[in-house]
């Protein structure tokens, strides 16, 4: 019998902290939604003890964020729970756009093969949170405390004092850092007197999740001005358990209370499905939205992530997906700082990079919304002109905007990047998230991405045109056993052979020449890849000095200072953080260890 | 300035006549739709965002918004949204 995640109630348990005076923890994460859970799991499985607080005792109410993007699934893989998500979720790559009752174009979000994950899965948010919560429960150094509401917050020089209300009354604990992942109505943000700025859109939308046996294909269908809902838009998505999400645009004048009543909702659904359709309403919600963000995602020792920091329209699925990218960006930086491997300034780059990403998401989301909901008569005329042209003209299909679906931001202006000094073609520029590729490892088929991430990785490509020297192998091994965790990965193209001792170096076979193509590799080409799988630097030739300099830059170390734990950032033993290469590390590198 | 504001049409009178004829017998609403489609078609033909921005700025030059401007600021022109 499958767990009923929708009605699951988690027990409040009294924590030993409640009977002690202000116990200090390395990290307190506020909010056990997808972003808070992802952050906490990432930290905990890398040896950083985490306290995760949630003011409630249940998972997402309603299906809410249902579209989880390829990048999110890649991140969940590193968190050890992607398989359950993809097994349960409905995978899709294709979207269709209709004008009135006519199909005007079809798009495929993942037209090329050679990726482990689909472009998207649709999965109710309560499943995502449920699977993450179960993963969290496996980690002994992650304490998930339900019914713990943050009611006070005070920043001190070396910690934040967090006051928490529980069914047993209040208690206080100390955190070196607080991650506020407590949603769009963030209590932490309010307690700190901070706000968000942006645009509120004057439109209302109705979500009707209906349970039915239907023949629609597993695709995203978007209608402009359909005969069954004239002058407005409608979006249809399939979810697991025979549930279908129907999103009706209602207009600003719609009454949000009245429109939720079944007598209003049922005729709208019947108009789409037909009078004889048999279905039941699973969840109904009327919503409005804003595209907005906090001016700064970092305030001292408090870091904002997910909806607490930024908000977008639902079109494009950029809310939860960008929040999980926040978690991915933040977790390794917190770990590096807490373990004394990087200066506190590395956390400033979290804010810098993710504010940049939020701006990109807000820009895309605002443009989609302006197309779907024209704000003036002339805007509507151009919108309709583009739609009408799209039936016959390819170019106009690219103008039609029913949502630009979430793809991870290329952190192109990050201070952590080492700018290119050599020429490369393709998409893997410094700041780009690494793309997947089919590889062979230990004589069996696999994927590239599981071999990257968790730690820094230095990837070197070799093929038959140049011998792999003992000097190169020696220097790679030197990097991998250095003070800053950095794995060495050798990617072998056609004709490459290695006979030397490869202990300490992972080896992948680029059997389909896909890694070489997607990363524009030639013999000797070298990439430095961050723990969150973003490209930090790349060169045509490997040089240990340049890798070390790029590594120092990628952890925000001041110029001239090479990686290594300086005295001022020695690990804080009282926090009981484990060394950077702990046993937990194998969670990420399993399958990535050398088989030689 | 990349926008060509020097004469480029071999027969300006014929162009102008064709433009007016395009709207023959249309209501104002239909004419607006036809104009909008024409602008989209020509924009794609030009295909150069700098030229198009210059043309847009020149077209709007000297025209002040009425007392009741649309309250919504236009999303700032930054990096292009990636089309999927």
C-alpha cells in the first residue's frame, strides 16, 4: 500500500535542545518544502549537521508545483532520491499550442538523445516533499522538527539566535548560518523587516485537478482562446494517479471565492472534457501571482532561498525548479565555509549568482505573462497577430509565448568563473551547468553527470593523438589528494590507452564521442567543474598551476592565495562537522570511483 | 546608427500605394491587426535587433504619452529569453 502523502501527519517530538540553554548548530534551515529539504539533505549527507524546522506537520496541501525539470532531477539524483521521483512521475518532453480549436505548433524540449533524465516530470508536490522527507529521515545528522515555528531572530557576531515556538512552548537555539526557505510569505523575512519588490499581475487563474481516465497524451497542451473557454487561456497537464491539472485563466474581475465552488468549476471542466465525461475534482485553487524578488538574498548570517527570496508566475515552471537550484548553489558553499575550506565571502557569491538567476527567471516569466495576459489593447493585437501568423509562419511560432520552460541559468557573470583564455565552441562556457552525456564506466553503460559534482572535479580528455604522460597522471593525483577536495577524472576518446597506474583517478570512456562533442574536447582539453556541476574554468591544455588558481578563484579566495585551509578558517571542531571527504561522500561518488 | 533612413525603395509611390491598398475596405480593428502582422513579418525579415530598436525609437520619437499612461513598466531589455 502506497503512503498517502496528501494526508500524512508528522509527529511533533520534543528535542533535547528544548531542555538545554541555547545549543549551537552549524546550520538551521527554516521550511521543509522542496528547497529547505534539498538544502538540508545536501548539507547532511556531506557531513554538516542540520536542524530543519517546519511550522506545520504535513506535506504540501494540493498538488501545487507539479513540473520538475531535468536539472532538478539531476540535483535530486545527487540527493539520492531521483529514482523514486522519475518512477512515480509522468515524464514528458513535448508541448502543443492551440489557437481556438487549431493546433498551431508542437515543441520538443529534449530533441536530442544521450541524457539520463527527461526534460520534465510531472509529480504532485506532496510526493516530491514526501520522498525528500523520507530521504532526510535516513540521515542521522539531519534533525527535521515539525511544529517548530520561528518567532524570533537575532543576528550576533558569530551566530544567529533563533527563537522557536512549539506545542511545548518556546526555546532558543544558535545557528552559525540560517537558511530561510520558508516560502513566499516567509516568516523570517518578516521578522527581519525585509520585503520583496516587483510586479503584481492583475489576473486570476483557476487550478482544477481532476481525477479521470482520459485519452490525452502525456504532453503539455496550451490553448489560446479555445471555444470551450473563449477569450482566455487554458493549460492541461497530466499528473500521476490519473490526475489532470487544468489551469483556466479567469481575468482580474473573477471572484476568487465564488470561482472555487464546484457549481462554478464543474461546468468549466465539462466544457473542456465533454458533457459525458466522468471525473471527480481532486483539488481546486484560485491564484494570482507576482514577479518579484528580495533586493539581496544574503543578510549577514541569514540566506534566503526559493520562494522566500523570489517569485515568478507559474508559466514556465520556474518557481520550485529555480528554488532547488538555489539549494544546490548554497549547500556546497555553506559546507566549504563551515568546514574551513573557503572564506565567508563564498556565501556572497551565492547571493550574487542566484540574484542573477532570479532576474533571468523573472524576465522570462514576465514576458510569458505579458503574452498570455496582454496589458493593453495594442499588446493584445500584437499577441493575436503573432498567433494567427504562427499557423503558417515558422518564425511566429518562436514569438508565441505560452511559458518558457525552466532551464538552469548559465552563471555567466559569476566572480567564481575563470574567463576563457583558449577558444572553445558550444554551450559549456564558464558558469554553465554541465550537460549530460552517455559514457561507459568500468565496462558498463552510464552517464556523465553522476561522475561530476559533490566535490570539485578536474576533467581531462585524452584520445589516441597524444600519449597520456606519467607526469599528467602524477599531477592529477596531486590535485585529488590536495587540501581542497578535487576529484580527477580522465575521459578517454577513441584510441586512448592507459597502461600506467591510475589509482586515485576515475576513468570514463567516451564511447559515443558525446562528451567530446558537447564539451568541445580535443586531446589535452581540461575542465574544472564545481561541486554543483557548473563549469568553473576550461583550457586546451592541462596545467596544475592554472587549475589551482581557478580552484582558488572558484572558492572566493583572494587573488594570490592558493587553496588550502588557512589558519583563520580552521574547521570549527565544536560543530562536529566531519572532514570534507567523509564516508558520506561516497553517496555522490558511488559509480564514480576508479575501477582500475 | 545602423538604421537606414536614406532612400532605399526603388519606387516609393508604389510602396505607399500598396500600403494603403492593403487596408482597403477594412475596419479600424482589422487594419490594426493587418498592421501588426505586417510589423511582425518585417521585423523577422530585418532580423537585426539593433536596427529594430533604432526604428522603434525613431518611430516613437516626439510622441509624448497621454495623461493616462499604461501603469505597467515594460520589462527591461536585458538578456534575451531563451526560446524553447
